[in-house]
């Protein structure tokens, strides 16, 4: 009787994946999770209230599924990631800025300018009377200005919380006594609140406000209690004119083609950086452009403001005391 002879040959060991394949799978998985987190955050700011959480949940599930697929089969995970990137990119690019929304009253109008040689007509210049940040009497004006009478430019820095973050405004004074302040701001809708994170995710449009100083500086010093400083800029008449036209043309451009406010790249300070480059075309980018509370130090280092005393003394002298009107009392 024949007996079966056992086969003592050992089974072939499972094929091991190379270290490169494992690393690629992990990298693709991390990219998928990052994309899912970014998409979920974008949905928080862009999706309607009833759809927000379901869509964020679906985004998280898809990201995890892609991550698992990538670890097991990197090529399959990479293909899925490419499709997801394309879908998210198409959705994101379809979100366009608009000038036609239900705006908060103080940002309901952006300035526009009619420029004829040295004569400029500014329309929709804000001149609100502020009693508190929520109690005000609205008024909009039209100003007729002559650039040949432009005799000073002031930079205002307004700090409300962290000393590293400030809102930057630029004021233009004329020899006939007129004075207008430009401020690049978020354009809030009715009931909307500012969010630094939302500024990365197309939550707000950008608006250029032109206002009287009794409106926009008083709002910050008296009504809001912010720490405001004023620095006269050292500009030639030609540079003053060029700086003014930057703001006037920006207002016209936004009226024709709206833009989103972007917390880093399109905000109040980046406009001022363009102004600084009028004076010194090769002026370098600096971390203080982003940490705008320290912008006066940047201007001091490049001699764009008074440097006859140490910077701390210049900053102390620049403080705008509530109830005062330095744009009239000092030149």
C-alpha cells in the first residue's frame, strides 16, 4: 500500500514590499488626510448650515478611505488622490467673489474715483457719526480734491488685541484742509463676524473704504478703544501723488472686479507695502509686513518715518489720544 509522501518543501515566503513602496504609501496617505482636513475646513466656511456637517463628514470618510487604499496599494491611492484633488479644485475655483450681497452698513459702499489730471472726485466717502461700535448715524459724501494741494501722507496703526496684529490705514492731507483716510477691509455681510481663519477660505470679500478721519479714526480711538498711532511718512510730492493714485485706482478696480480678502496676501498691510515700494523700489519683504503690529519698526529701519529719536520714543509720540484730531493739529 502506497503511502503519501509528505512534501517537506517550505512554502514561499510572502513577497515583501520595498521600503520605497511603503514610504510612498505613507506619503500619499498623509496627503489624503491633509486634503480631507483642508476640505472639511473650507466646507465649514462655505457650505450652508444644513449641509455643512454632512459634507464635512463625507469629506473625512473619503480621506480615510484614500489613506487606507494608499497604504495597501500606493498606485491606487495616488489615482484616487488625483481625482479628489481635481474635484476639490473645481469646486474651489467655482467660488467667485461678488459685489452684490447684503452688506453690513459700514462696508456697504466701496470708494470709487474719477480722475481728470490733478482733479479727483471721490464718491462714497464714509462720514459716519459713531457713538458706539453698534450705534451710529450713516452718511456718505462725495469729495472733490486737487492732487496739486496734497501736502502730507500719514500711516495709522490700530491695535485692538495682540500687539503683533494691527490694522493699517493711510491718510492724505490737502492744503485746503481736506483729509481722507483709506482702509482696505473685509466686507462683512449682515450678521457676519470677522475670522482670521475664514480669511484663508474665501469667507470675505475685500473692500476699499475711504472715510473722513472724524469717522474712521474716531471709530477706533473713541468708540472701540483701540490703541492708534500716527506716523507722518517722508514722501516727495511725486511720491504722495503716486501713493494716492494707488488707492484711488484700487477702489475703481474692486468696483469692476471684486476680490476676496486673504488673511496673508490680500489685506490692509500688503497695500501699504506697495506704497513703500514707490519710495524705495527695492525695499525687501520683511516678517513685519505679516506681523503688522511691528510695521512702524519696518518703516523706521527704512527711514520712511521720523528717525530723529529712538523708535520707542517715536512710537510714544505717535499715540493718538481719544478726542484729539492730530490730522488737523499737526503736519
